């Protein structure tokens, strides 16, 4: 190598430097400065008598400037070249080229070819054999041969979009050399460590070459994207770089499937930082159109991150059969689902509690999944659009619960036929213990998820045995009963968890397995939502054929070459290799992306410590000519000299600055007071606002207007009588009762609605029933009164006409299982101590929502039902008939049998019901006080 880091292309030109002293002598003299004289003759004659003064020499600094100009021109003509290439090779063995043709070598691949070609030329001139091995090739013939054969190998190889397998290439090289010691061993590396403990340079040193060189390109250009995550509000991107010595800012570009740039971002690196995370902010719909993320000017496959359906953020609709309690969120049916899916999907809650109105609007938002937690019955007019949506590729995910257990078995949106009721495990009357989960089958989406050992199921809904039940079961309990079942419906799926979405029936919702299961269901759901036409069933195939391949320069091509089908392994992310290079695997209907680097990858410089390897740069990289820069400097010096001479000769003294007076325009503002407009208020009042404010300011008992004058009159007078009794006996002072029309009146103002069922009244419309269903779901309570002293709610027995009408109404409502009020229920002690709830009649029980799990066994310390208020009460005792009074406060109807004590208990029943409605949680807590004190040891 040369002793100096530069050389001259034409060194003979430097002989002109000898003429610099002569140039110095010639430049010393300076012509006299021109003078300007005034024309008048006498002034001219007076000037003539003056002695002319001519400087003997120019200023030293001007002479030095001109000398520097001459020297610069001489050096420019001599053409100095910095870091010239050396052509010396070590003798005593073959030239060995160990070449990285990996993804990071793609940007300067031509320079690598030139560098290797120049070394081969030197070996050919010296008559040395050449051995060449490539680190990103599956096979290597590294036996030393002729220079011509080495050139052919060099020209036949292209960079591959792979991480170099240097150990495989080294083993092939060592086997080919067979003990021969290389003369010069040149490692043309991409500069990055292929793995954490990459000792390639030390391994090459074991071959004992006479001269070991590490030739690398510009590490500042090596940058890669290792991960991209479609978060809730932006796409987060993880980027790593090789050269972390300085701060840097890199532009990110998001491209759609047509190659159009639709969003941009930027990632900033601090000095010493090799991994940084940034984000690309864009709306949800636009982010779902991202096909790949790339680094601007990266020009490598590592700088491109391919995205597939799994990266597209799903839109998930959440529906619940019960309203959430903001003071007890852990009891909400959707609480654990929201926590599990929030990082991975856009969650949508209905804006309207009426499902017949909310579901069409939600379907219009094009969701991927609709999740229903314990919804037994849906409004009749929602089944058809839901079925059509599922058939077009949607996924309906349902969770069981008390309402589903009480729902009819012929529901078309349940994947299996369910037995009525639910199965209790571990109760007093049960022979079975709580069951753990079995291993997940290998054919479902949960394949590869580890079986949770600490999850037990205490209650579930059971599926009726069918011939295809086993193949439609994605998860089961240890005793073989299905836990998760599914049914395909054209291009979509219906999936059912046979337990609740909260932790009352099982521990599954509070386990990490629950999150994994929901994420796997997200991945197989239709990304980007469901269109109006089915696009095929994109289920996960056992093997995925190569679809589009990624080149080393970061472009997608349809030529798959020797790529083999990709076989996904459960629980293991695939990695790029010779058989499965980076690209897209699958088909147009659905594909999986395989990128160059895994998510945890980090670019680190190649370690050469402990070796005597000399580092060099590629040809055309470090070597550069200074001629253009010297000519530019000479031109600038000549320009400076010309300006100085003009100045010294007075060329600029003739210019007189033009003094121009800038006219200032004064804008006078009036000093008078500005008129202040009065305060204006928009009149946004609507008809009926006064009535709404009145309803909000006071508690009103409400009743359903049936259209039958006699029935409606008894309802109004009955609630008026209960209102007076509440005012006299309690601190509650309700306002006068209100009759409501279910089709148009707002129902949320009333804590309870009394509904006298009449078979002769018009059947409520589906819209009215849907509104009452939404009212009950949001915490309201409806008291149905058939007024016929019924004792059974099933289809058996002799059911009255009013009872049949009640069954027709309840058939369209999503109601929980019912039971007569237990003796220890809070209703029996919310204000008065009661053992029955008579009205005008005394023979009918009061039906309420059954205890969670339907347990009937009680103890002396039983705690009543779970917190909350039953959304439905049913009686046949004609409460309003017992409460009804005329304007004078006299009862309007006699009790049956005639007994004023029974009427007193009817009023007390009404008081207990109202206290239960208004203070249900509080009163339930009061019932628990003895147990709480006992646990506290008091």
C-alpha cells in the first residue's frame, strides 16, 4: 500500500511548481492607479505640476493570493486521487474471496463486483488461482480455479434478500481448500453481524491467510424495518440501523397494493441508538390499505416490511345482553373482552340501546367481527341482515349466559343445538367437579395455544350431540364437553363460547389464554370488514404456495423461482431461509407475509476483534479525485482577485447610494367607542322540553297505555294510589304517574314501567317491543301484570288469554331465566318484611330474574342474588287493581277475597318493589352486613 493516503494521476505536472518564484517576482509590480480629474483648465494645469506617484510593488497579500491561485491550478492539473487502490496481493497461496451477497449488499453490489473483479485481475497477473464463496447461496463450489472461472461465478451471482449464512459458506470454503493456506483472503462483507455471536472474521483467520482483508461498503446506508404494528391510532414501526455513531432522521413511506404512497412518517435516531420506534398516523381505513412500509432510499429488502391480512386492524362490534355498570366494571359482560381486544382492534359500541336500530347501523360500518355477550333473543327484523352479513364473510362471536340458557333452541344464529338451561359443575346437587380445559385440537384456530392448567369451568351451556359436533368443536373441557363451537355459514362463521364473557361461570376470561384465543379469532376473521359480495373463505391453509417474492432491492415480483410452499407452525413465527425467501405466501384471496428480519432483530457491526484483519473500502467508494474541487477553488480565487483589482482601481467609488425617503403612511383609527353587540342566545328549545325537564326533576311511576280505557284508567289510579302510599309511609315523594306510548315516548326517565297485559288490546309492534327490550337492557324494569292470577309461565297447563299474550310478548324479548322470588331475596326485606306479594289476588307468585346459575338451594346465610336489579317482574295478582283509589282516596276495586289486610300487603309489596328499583345495590349490601361483620371478626 502507498505510504500516503493519496496519489497524483499526472505527477510530472508538479514540476511547474518550480516557476512559482518567477511568478512571485512578476506579480510584485502594480500599474499606477487611474485617477479622475475635473475638466476646468485651471484645475488641470494645477494638477500637472504635482509629482506622479507610482507604487513600487503590489500589496503582499494580493501577491500571495495570486501565488495560491497558480499553485491550485497546478495541483488540479496533476489530478490528486485520495485513497488510491493498491494492487499488491500476498503470495504463497490462492486468492480467496469470501463474498456476502445478502440483502444488505444490494445497494452497492456493482461496486462489490468491481472490487472483486479488480482482485481477480491482480491474481491473474500474478498467476494465482482464485477461490470464491458466497454466503447467501445454498451451495458453494469454492475449489481454487482459474481467474476466468472465478469471473464467471462472480457474474452469475446476484444479491439475495436473505441474512447471510456465513457458517455454511465457511464450511464449504474450508472443505474446498483442504488445508491449503490462502495468500490473500478478502472478505467482502455487508458489515453487519449475521447473528449475536458472529465470529466469521475469527473463523476466517483460522485458515491462516498471509493477508486477511475485510472490505466493506458504506454502513450508514444499511437500515432495516423489523416490525410494524397497527395500533389503535397509528401504525407503529420499529427500525434498526447499522451505523449508530451519529444522530439521523429517516423518512418512512406507507404504500398500498398498487404501489401508491398514501402516508408518511419519520423515525429519529439519537447518537448511539441503533433501534428506534416511530409511527405513521393515518385514519383506520387508510391504515388497513397499507401493503408495505419502506424506508425512503433504502433500496434493500430489509428496508421494506411487507404487511398481510394479520396486520390489518379489525373493526369489532360489541353487544351485550345487560347494561354495563360504571361503578362495577368487573361485572360488565364486555369488560374482559374490551381489555383483551383493545390493543389489537378498533372496538365499536352501539350508539342506540335498541338493537333493531343499532344493528343495521353497525353493519353499515363494515365490521370484521360482531361479539354478543349473553344475548338470547334478537329483534326479529335483525336476523335477516345479520345472516346476510355472516354469509358475506363476517364472524359472529357469541358468549353464553343466563339469557342464552333461557333462549329457544332453534335460534339460527347459534352454531349448535343447545339444551335448555345450563350445566352446573361443583354444586351441591351436581356429581361433577369443576372442569379444566382439554388440549386444543390441531385443526382449529387455537392450535398451538398452550392448555391453561389453572382455568376451570364451573357452569356452561351444553350442546346436543350431533354427528358433526366433534369436527365443529374448537375447544372442549377435560370431560369432552364442547367449550367453543363453530358453524360455517357460506363465507362466514358463527362461533360460540359456552361460558360467559365475565368470570362468573369460569376463570377463562381472566386468563391470558382468553386474550390469545380472541387474537387468533381476529386473525382468521375478514380483515378490513365484509363487503357486499363474498370474497371466498380465507381460512388458514396447511401449506401456503409462494405468491409474490421480494427481491434484494425491495421490489415484489411474481416470479417465485425455487421458493417452496410455506408451512406455518403453530406458535412459531416463520423465518426467511433458502427454501422460503421473503415475500407473500398464499393467493390473491389471502396471504401471509414473510420478511427478511424477525421482530427482535438488531443490526450490529461485524466483530473483527482479536484478528489482524485490515479494513478497506470498496472501489469507487473511498477513492476519489480532488481535481473538480481544486478547479472550483481556483475559479473562486480568480473571482476574488478580479473584485479586489476593481475595488483598488476605484470602480466602486463611482456608485453613490441612492438615498430614498420612504414615505410613511399613517393610518388613523377612530378613538370613539365601538358599539358592543348584546349577548345573543340561540333558541334551541324543542317542543316537549318542559315536559322532559319535569320528568327529570321528579320520580314518576309509569304505565303502558294499552288503548283500552278501563284498563288504562285502573293503571293510572292504581299508580296514583301507590304514589300516595309512598308519600305517606316513606321519604320518597313521587310525582303523579305517567302513561306512556311505547312507540314514541322516551322510556329512560322512569325506573319502573307497569304493563297491564290484555289479550284484547292491540299486540305491540316489533318496534315497540324492541324499544322495551333496550329499556330493560339499560337498567330499567318492567312489571308485567296479567291480572288473572297465573301460576305458570310455560306452555304447559291451562294458560289464560292474558297469559298467552304475555308469552307472545316475551317471545320477542331477550329476557333472563326467571324464578319466583326466593324467601331470602332482597325484595322480601327492602323496606317491609314480606313473605308473599299479593295484589287484588293472592294466588300468583312474583317472578324475577333467576339467581346467577339458577341455584335453588339456600342456607340460613344465603346472600340473595347478585348485585343489580331484575329487569323484569311478572305477576298475575293485579297490583294496580289493589292500589287503585278514586279522587277521595277510596279503593275502587275489592280484593279477592275481600280483605283490607291483603290490600295493605299489596301496598307494602309496591313499596318494596320501588325501594328495590331505586336502591337495589344498596339494599343488597345491607343484607350482606351480618356476613361482612362476621368476616371482620366483629
